[in-house]
C-alpha cells in the first residue's frame, strides 16, 4: 500500500481518536496484576471553552498518562467539570435577561430548572474540545461536581466538619462582590495596580477651630467613619488625646483614638476608621470597641445608614461627595497615586470589604488536627515540582485564614442548616434533611412544625466540592471501601497552575488527610502561565490569545502539542509563539517524509556489512536518548524530554542515519538493513507517541497490517540496552569530520562529487577507522591515511585533539587558513572559559549529578587538547 504524499492531520486525528474510543483503550479498571497510574483532571468550569492554559495543562497530562499506559500500568485519567457557582449563575442570569426574565421574579426551583437546562446544553463543550487535542481520558468516568453522588459527599462533609467543631457561623469581615451579590474567599480576589486619587480631607476638632487632615482613597466611606486614629508616639497629635473629631457633611462626632498600628510616615499620620468597610479598620474597631456603621446595600448602592446619597452607586457617590467636599472646603487637595485594588475573579467587580454573617471553616483548628497537611509537603511525601513552591506553600499554611464557604447564590450545594423562623436566637440545626432537622428542633422546641423552619438560602463555595475531587470521583464517600477508591487512590500526578495552589491543591491535601487519612496525590506538577511574545498573560480581553481550535485546524493537534511543550518548563511561564506550532507541524512532515523515503526503497535479499556501523550507532543513540528521556521524565522536564526525542528523530535519524544507509541512485537496499531500520523506526514511534499520538499511530499502521488491538497507544514502551559509549563517540566524530569536510568544499567551492583525500594525525585511529566507510561515502573521500606530521597546503580542522588535513594544493591560502585557525582558537578558548566557570561554581558541583560533572570535566579536557593542537597548527603554519 502506497503512503500518501502529504500528511493530513484532520483525517488522521478523527480516524484514530474514534478508533481508540471504540476499542476502549482509554478505559481503566482495577487490575491487581498491574500497577495503577492515576490522574484526576483539574475540572474546568462548566461554563468554559478551551483556552491556551487548558491546552498546556491537558497536553502535559496526556503525555504522562500515555507514557504510563505504554509502560504497562493501569492508566486512569478521570475527566469532569466543576459547577462554578458564580460564573454559571452569571451566565444563566444573562441568558434569562435576554429572554426578558429577571432572577428576582423566579422561585429558586424555577431558576435551577433553567440552570440545569443551560448546563445540559453548554456544559460539556470544553470536554468535547479536549478530545480534539487527543486527551486520552476515561470518558466513561466523567464526573460533574453537582451530580447527586458528588453533592451528597459535599453535604456529608459539611455536617461532619460542623459536628467536629471545624465549621462555624459568624459575623465577619468578608470580600463582597456587589455584582454577584455574594461573599468571596481571599483567593477569589485578584489584586490589580490602578491609577487612583488620594483625597486630603479636613476633620474639625470638636469645640475648637482646629482641624486635622486625613488622607484617603475612598472619600465616600467617611459616612461610615466612627473614629480617627493616630500613633501614640506621634508628637504632632498628642494634644488630641481624649478629643473628638467631626465627620464632614454629616456632623457625626467621633473619638480620636491612639494605636501604634498607624504609620506616622504615611500620608498625614492620621487614619480615618470605618469598621464596616475595611478589614484593618474592623480589627481596630474590635480592639477599641467602636461603633460599626454599614453604609452600603449588597449591590454597592448606599443605604439609609449613610444619611446622604441613599440609593446611589458607590462610584457615583465618590464623584458626588468629592465635589461637595470641595465646595464646602473640606477637601484640601488631591494627589494622583497608584494603589492595589481587589477585583472579583469571576465578575471583575471591585470588591467591597463588608461585615457579613457567613459560614466559615476554622482553618487553624483544622491544621492543629491534621499537621501532616504542612509536613507532608515540606518532607516531600507530596512533591511540588518545581520545589521553589514549597516556601510559598509553607508561608500560606503558617499564615492561614479561616475559609468563608457560604455564597449568596442559588446554583450550588445548598447549606444543610435550618433555622426557626420565629425564633432568630435559636441555634441552627445542621442535618441531612429537613425531616431530620425538624425532629431535632422538636426535641428542643416541642410543637415545632415543618412550616416553622426554613433552610439556609446560601450555597457552598465551589471549592468546597472540588477539594473532595480525588476522593469523590471514585465514590470514596458513598462507599469508602469500593474497588476503585482502594485501587486508584491516592493518585499519582496532579498537573495544575500555581495560582490555585491554595484554592485547590492545599485544600485537597487537607481533605485527603481528614477523610482518607492519607495523601491525595504523590506529585504536583505546577505549570506556568501562557504568555505572548511580549510577556503579557494571554486573555480574550487583551485579544492576544489565539483560539486553540483554530491552531489545531491550522497545524494539527500533534503540531500544537509540540508547540506548547517546546517552551513549557515546570513552574515557569511559557512564552508562546505560533511559530512553535509551525515548527511542530514541520516536525510532523519531517517524520512523514522520512517514512515515505524508507518505504520508497526497493529491497533485495541479503545484508550489507558496510551499514553495520551506522545501524549500531543509531541503535546506541536510541539507547542513550532513552536514558536521557527517562531522566527528564523523572524530573518532570517535559520540554527537555520532547527536545531529546526531537533531536533523536530529526538530527540523528532523519538527517544522518538515513543518509548513512541510503542506497545509491536507483539502487535497492538490502533486506537486513531495511528490517533493522523499520525496527528502529518503530521504537522511535513509541517514544514519539506520548507527545505526538496521532501521526505516530498512523505510521505504526502504515508499516504493516496489524491485528485490531496491536495499536501504538498500548504498545510496550521501549527498554534501554547496554550503552556502548565508544560507538556514539566514533559515530559523532565521523559526523563532525563529514561536516567539516563539507564546509571546506563550500568555502573553497569544490564540487561535492570531486574526490578528496583525508589525512589524520591521531592517537585514536579506531575512532576514525570504525566509520571510515561512512566518511568516504558521505564526504566523497577517496582515501583516509594516517600522518605523523602536519601537511602543508592542506585545509585543517581539529576535533578532540585529533588533527585532520584535506590536501588542496594551490587552492589553500595560508593567510586565510591562519585566519580560520585563529577563529577556531578564539571559539575554543571561550568555550573552555565557560566550562571552567561552571566547574568553579561550588553550588553547581555540589548539586549536579555525578555523570553531569564527569561530562563537564571531559569537555574541559577535550577543549584543552584542541586548543593545544590548534596552537601547534598555527605555529607550523
């Protein structure tokens, strides 16, 4: 069967993905005969569509799971989506608005019907898109964080933690999203540097003509001021002790308090205290027993407590009040400044610090019960890759804040807490059902009826379901001893982004220890952020992010996967350039054309001993690359792993090996060389497969007809053989010799078919002799001879202290040859300096593996020998 002239990614991708799916190659089930390998997908939001971050994250996961599958492990990659309370509710509200329906006009049940309809219609889009990338997930295991079993687990966990005293309800300062009308955790707030104004306001001292000046970025909040605070060590304000100040415009008298919290050097050294609208002010208020005046409604408009501008939006009030303050001579001046402002991650609304009655997880008490949450990461029982994130993790754990888990939404798991309608002071009852809650209330309050109680209106934070993900996807709460959870848990690798190290990763570790008594995963590979060539984070709002599906259409899935991985070192940001995808597509074409070349040769029976050295060299190169590949995989250097395979295929196999064994024009190749070449190519396809699954599977089947289950996706990962370093050294030396001779031909304009002689002055003749045939064939050399002395009238080059001479007669120009040798000498001296610098670095020598140190020392010795030989050649010239 003749192979097509050009590679068609679209045709191949659709064909093989369907084949893999239909034959159950992605499916995994407990198998005591095999080692499990498990990855759970970081569940993308059900509202999501594929973006560049997903592309990177899921390509890495697919590489890991495909390699594990080929290694004979029971590879299980669990897919799924997150219900994403805030984002999904916002989408549904927007959809209803387009239909002329307000959320406020609907009952909770009616709204949820619309939400589930939206989820069913749009919620699986991103998972379908992942299939285009080649993601080999076990799709039969697809989970959703709000499916019944998952929700049951969430409610069970809430009740358990509440009864253990780890969940409480309290009036606390929270991050309030006025657009979403819900509380947010600290991790759901994005801080941005913005251009602002600093307003200098005049507060009169009660009973005096004196005043003090306060600087603020939020003049609208003066309506909630309940104190002015100064540092007790600030000599400027000692006379104000025990005095009162008057709030501009509304005339409220507030105390001047003293506290070392105030920075004497910042602004005027005076701080206005608004306990209801600033976290630090709230702490000061608690400490000094100040009144708390909440001046805002939940949508960011001003309430009746503000006295002025009631019903107006907070940012409109800022403009109005600053104008009025100026007109009434309370505003002394303004200054332009930059400051950090918190924004909602989901709605992009400016966050309002607000006092609110919410549900919290007591995180400090949690960690007291489960100190392993920190120690397991610090002692590498759970390994963070790269390890630099360990310090970040430790800092967060040691400064942990209570987790606000209630959200003022309808889409999500509803908090299982119940209240007595006519008795607000009664303790809430946390129960699995309304009936269970009613029975509890009836014990404490005889005569209570079902109509007397109500369930909490709020739902739980989305992360309160996703922190259970590695357990709940295997139904570890429904049946803690089922076969799946006992076999696939704990999982092996988690691939995720550093920005959710605390959102999700840390909390999954907490859940693992609390509910299974062990770690949830062994290693966490933290990817970087995908950025454009200018270093900007890729986003739709900036218009700098390509559509991943368009990239796949243009370059093929394999090309895009290669493009993503070529520049994705763990934990470092990826500077994405579409040219990398073009490079990936070109690599696909190179592999395709190499195979077409092999298949195009006529074959004659027998063998050709002259090809033995080339075959031995290529097989040894493959062995060396496999060892290097395993080392890169063990260190999660997937970009380096791909580059190892890339160089092996493109440089060693395509550029050199095929040229070494290629028969003459219209000549056949011997059967033995052909068979060994096909065998080598099959092993190359195996190491290519995790990175480029589609073209590798297609070529696997182009080689020959195979049984239905003889697919590359489940082929055995190649084993390493004993490494013969001498063969690699000889072959690489031959390639350098050939390259140098070709360079001489180019510079001297000598036709490539004109035969030349080569004379060699070396103490290691076997290095040259073993590949002598190939040097003659590829460099068009008629003879290779040894020499004890330098040769006049010859082009010279030096490799690893061996001197090579190509006699050129009158074609040699001594001055140009001298110039050439001086350039070589300068280059080698520079190279030697760089190696010596590395070896003089104590940190490098102490931390690098022994083989790496040995290689650098060998480079140093080789460079010194070459410099000595070059200096000798210059002297002779």
